[in-house]
């Protein structure tokens, strides 16, 4: 995951924001996915927080970026669940359902 994120960020840095930084490619998105204990632990580590502190925003952002390589611009709705007894196996231990608008990159 970290390697993929590093490659994505490197690609954006090399390509830059393009000629139209004000209007990057965008799309409406909907995410509805199950999360394993292993994924939840990875997301928490990437956000430098405890698994118990994972909220909708962090989970939705991770799931959308993981699926598309794009970034969340706005979030319209979001619901999540994380099991109380979490372990690091591959079984389903959480879920994220969210929607919003994503962008190909964010100009800073």
C-alpha cells in the first residue's frame, strides 16, 4: 500500500497539475466495500492513529484511493463499521459505504 501511494504521488509530482489546475478530471463515486482486519490495521498505521480511532473520512478516502488512485474532493454521505474485537487476519471485520466527488489529483 505505501509503495503504491509513493508511486502515485511520484507520478503526480512528475506530471504536475497540468494546464488546467482549476478544473481537474472529476467523477461522482459510490463505495460499498468490506474491510479485512489487515486492511483496517494498514489504514490506521497510514493515518498514524489507533484502529479504534478510524472514522468514516479516513476509511472512505482509503477505499476510494485504493480503488481508483484518485483523491476524495467532497464526501456526501458516509457510514462505517469496525468490529470491536479486531485481529490482523484477512476476514471481514469492517465496512465502509460512502459517496461523493473524486478528482484525478489535487493542485496545491
